[in-house]
């Protein structure tokens, strides 16, 4: 949840003289105020970074006044370390004759170098937002059992969703009560990606299921679990907002978002004509993203398959009954029809569906003499075979200026990169200077590490789109220095005209560094390109 910026907020920054104040509250577990820190001349830096789990950090120097000279600083500091901090930044309104206070988040002391200087009676502290409760910086370890297991089905065999698992961890292990957790799942099941997402969810009822069982050893942290959950699908973020809510959602694409700060406003609060820095990270710009997922850890493999009408008859030694979760690789002898079934060792034929759906695999998806993988699942008391794809998930996403380019077609990339044409996405940005037409082919091949979590072609496709957008868009970066904007957040859309350009363009805020000594904000943002997929 982000602060809702109003015209009144922007007008405060356009006053001839802007007066800032800071207040830092010591708050208890129920957020009641226990103490207030006076004498804060500056809070040093207040940083917001969209690429960090601990999104907000603060460093400040507290100059202690007489009320602290007469108290035991050591005991007070010990009390503070066990509590939380709430930061607010105020701007004086000449019109109303009072300060307007803006929420800037909740924090913990995390820096081991928190020090007291007796010469000037000052205290230096470094704070991180509440994610430090998860990652071990300030607690977060889980104990009580040698192994922590989180199944992807409940005791009745019903799918457990990613949202359910996340909320369970937040409540049981992190003791977090205030959270906003979106229903996360497959790419086209998300409203940001598909205007017909509701129909997609109806067609693919398990679109948001936790894809596999999770297992951890005692001593792992809450963030270990949350980060694996976040890795199920690309383009997800977890963070604490300025109101202390834990948020789990897709990183906003901002495709249809309004411009929150226009060029006219930003130009009016720049601190100097030279307050712009432009950077093209050429070395990291890639326009072709190739994803290789996990080599399947299959339970059984069969090269013996014969087709009878609409059924693949697969032979496996010592396989007498279906078991939910079995992953089986086989080599079909013919291309599949439109409503294909599978029978193992004369067991009842079960339908071959697209992953987590009740829709049969499209005719011609499977070719003879190639290895494919399916997973047996029990759904509503009946066994089905979910088609996972080839022996290793493989997908390609290409940045192009023209989907109809006679050279750079899907068939061209399918042949050159040995990738199924169904798993190739053309990401169209007509004006991008980084496309294959303008720069040639610059591939970025991703495999191993977190990509070992990819166990289907559909998720490989989603990852290829996400990482292609990162590698070809977020490296067109501009940084500007403005008056300090305490209500500005990351992953929002603004408009700005570079000094060497004739027209303004749209940008997405990547990070904000607020300097409370100079009363300035250094805003780093990357170019926003409207796009569509083919």
C-alpha cells in the first residue's frame, strides 16, 4: 500500500521556502507510542530501494537534550533496542500554519555500531525496516522441530495456494497480523497480465497452487521460506510499506497506471540545472532471454509407448497403481491428438491435461521419438496426468520492434535456439533502441541456481518474459536531484524530460535517497516502455 499523493502535497514542495521537521516514535508491539525522540536535527539518510528486501533504511544522529541528561541513557537505549521505531517527516504549510506529517515506515535498530558520543551528547543509530525480523538481522530463525514441512495439498487432497502458505508463515512463525498478500500464481491468472484473468482462473482451477512440497531444517529463517515462495513465479516482490503492512504482490508493471508526478512538477523542484545523470548500462543490456529449467528428477522413465486410438499405452516395470505426485518421462511413438489420454501398464486411462487445468494438451504438442514428462495428480478423487513439457523446461523471449519482421520470426528463433516455437515470446516495443533489429542478437542464457525451481514450460515462459524486460529496459536509467519528497515511493510512474531530449518520457522509480541535511532527494528511475507480447 502506497501513500496517495494529492495536489496539496505537491503544492507544499512548490512553496518558496520549504521547512522540514522529523519525529521518531518508540512504539510497542501493538504500535502504541512509548517514547518520543526529541532533538533530532537530522535523520541523515532515509533510503528506499526497490531491489532490497529491507526496502527502507534510516541512519540518524540524535542530539540529546536536558531531559535525557537526567536519565539513564544505557537503560533507555536497552529499552529502545527491544522496541520498534516509527518515522515521520513533516513539511510546514504556510497556508494552514502547521506541519503536514508523512508516514515513512517502521524500523528496528540493526547496526552493531550504534554509539553514544559523550562530547556532544549524541547518539548514532542505523535502522532497517521490519524485514530485518525475518532475515536473521534481528531474529527470524525457526526452531521447535528438526524438519519443517509445508505440503502443497491439505489432508483432504485439496490444493494449498501460495497465498494460504504465505499467510500461514506470517501468522505462525513471524507473528505478523497486518499484511496484504495477493493471490499469486501463473502469469495469465494475474489481473496485471491478462484482462480475461477471471476466465483463465476458471479454466485453470489450480493456477495458484503451491507447486511442490517445501521442506526446511531447523534454524532456517522466515526469509528463507518467503524467498522460496517468492521464487515460484517471476516478477514478485515482498516488502513492508510505510504503514507497517507486509506486502506480497507482483511488481507493478505500471502499464495502465497514471503518472503520479508529471514533468512540469519535477522540473519545478529540481535543485540545479546540472542535477541530472543519465546512464546506459550497455554491458548488461540483453535482448534475447533464454531460460533452462530443472532437469526433471523423474521417478520413472519409459521408452516403450504405443498409441491406440486416443491413448498412449506406456510400459513401466513394477508399476501397479497410480500415485499422486509421480513424475514420469516417456517417448511417444506418434504425435498427440486433441484429447489424448495415458494408460500405464493397462491401468485405467487418465486424461493428459495442460498443467493444473482440465484442458487437454493441444493437438501436435508432442512429437514422436522425443522425451516428454507428465506428473500424476489426484484431483477431486480422480487421477489425471499434467503435461509438464520436455525433459528440461526451455523458453525464449525476444525484444523486437516489429512482430511481423520477415527475418526475426518465431520460426527463425525456434530453429536457431532449438526451442519449441510454442515456448517463444516476441516482446514488442516499437521504439526500443535495444531490440534485435537495432543491436542484433544479444542473448542472456539463464540456468541453474534459482532456475532449478522451474519444473514446467509454462513457468519457463513466464520467467523469460520477466527477465527479458529487466535486461532490456531497466538499464536505461536517469537520476535527478530534487527538493526532498518524503511521500515518494518506488515502483510508481512519473514523467520527465531529459535535458538533451525534446519531449518528456515516462519512467518508473527504482530507488529514492533522501538527504535530510541538504533537504534533497536523489531519484533513480528507468525508462518505461509500453509493450505487448506475441
